[in-house]
C-alpha cells in the first residue's frame, strides 16, 4: 500500500506522520508527499515537488498510489484559493479515478462549509445539515471541495470520504485564541472593540467571554489535532468510511462562559464580556463515533490545561503559515 499525502508539512500533517509510522495497521505501507512551498525531509517519506494546480505533477505523484490523504489548503488568499482548493482537488480526483491502483481518497474538510458561528442552526449540525459558506474565499472553497468529492462518488463510484473538522488546536493555540496581545485567528478584537479598550485588556491579562447574537455565552466547535489524527487513522482503509462525510469535533462545543470560569479559578484571569453578531452551534459527531468507533479525548477543560501548560522551546517558535 502506498499513501500520498498533501499538506504533510502543516499542523495536522506534522502530527499525523509520527502516529501513522507507529500504527501497526499501516506496517509495510510506504509514504509519498506532494510538496510545493515547504518540503519535508524524512527518511520514511518520498517527496514529489510541485503545485497541485499542475496536472502533470499530480498524475506523477499518484503513480502507484493506493490511498490519498488530501489536507493541503490555503485560507484567505484569493490568488491561491482556486489553484489549491478547486483546481488542486480536481486534478487529484481526475488522477485518482484514472489510476489502476487507487483504492481510497480521504479529504480533510472544515466546518466553514456549514458557516459555523456565522449562520444560525436550530438543531445540532449533522452531516445532513445544509452547507452555508460564510463570506470569504476559504469557506467557499471548502464547500466546493465537499460537493466535488460527493459528485465524483456519484459520477465514478470512487471510494472516498470527507472528515469535516472545526478549528484545529495544538500546543498553545487556544491560549492565543483568547489573547488580546498576540491573537490567533478570529474574530479580530478590532472588529468588536476600540483600540484603547483592547490595550486595557492587554494590561490586565483579561480573556474574552464572547456573547452570541442572542446574548448567551457563545458556544463554538474546536478539535485538538491529536483527536483529528486519530480519526484519520481510523478512516484510512476502513470500509465503513466508504462514501461518508463525518463531523470530527469535540463531544460538546466549547462554552466561552465555562472557559472564563475555569481560567478564573485556575489562573485568576479576569474575563471581559463582549457582544458579537455570531451564533452558537453544535457540530454533532455521532456518526463518526458510531461508524468509525472514534471518540475525542481532549475536551474543553483539557484543551485549556494543555494550552496554558505548554512551554515553547527555542527551536519551536510560534508560526502562523497563512492569513485568516
């Protein structure tokens, strides 16, 4: 068996590789990575260098491959969105369906395809809930990816599945999500508060307690990278994944009021209530639990503990590889 991976140098790929290499299930498998801007150097990984937008490169990368794990993505980069999110997946699927060795295609999607906090849902979001992209090219491409994969299954009967993940956390990510000083991701505090108020919160070390459009504490979906990796390992070469879309999220969403209460108790941090136009939602993971036998280990409490306990070594600088 030979697995082709895109996005191996990213957050998920960096965690996936060691897990894959020690898993007895994949003993004897070989690995190939399609890399463009960043190239991995690992004795267990064969590298093909080139762009997903280049069909010739993609066909060469799929030569002899049995399984594909597509994780490469860009965020709010309009100049790259079509090349990676649309043309790249199209090239991969075209090469996959033409291949005589290809057995399974696994796509890592995102909950931006259902609009997460931008759109209201009156029930937990399941795999049958409507797709509703929020503004921006990234969410649009993730919707297109899910639909394209679905249609290739219908058109050509390929064995494919999609793992739809919310915001992926590792190391001290969640601490920066809640930081007024070195913010990671959104919403940008400057869109919700004046600069002088943000400066005050930086000085006090406060964290945000976000309120949703209805005034309740905002509830938002997250997943720790280790739990997403465990889902990928379960889905690979698993007949139960054939033709399926799975929500891969915590059992319950993170409640900003619960976060504020825990950090006040554990670290004495003050909380600042912030009104937002966003909507609480719940990404239901029942299907993945039932069909894959998967369950997340990291809940909100453990996510906080790990983020605040993590200490970066000098050779582990914090990097954000893409905007958005």
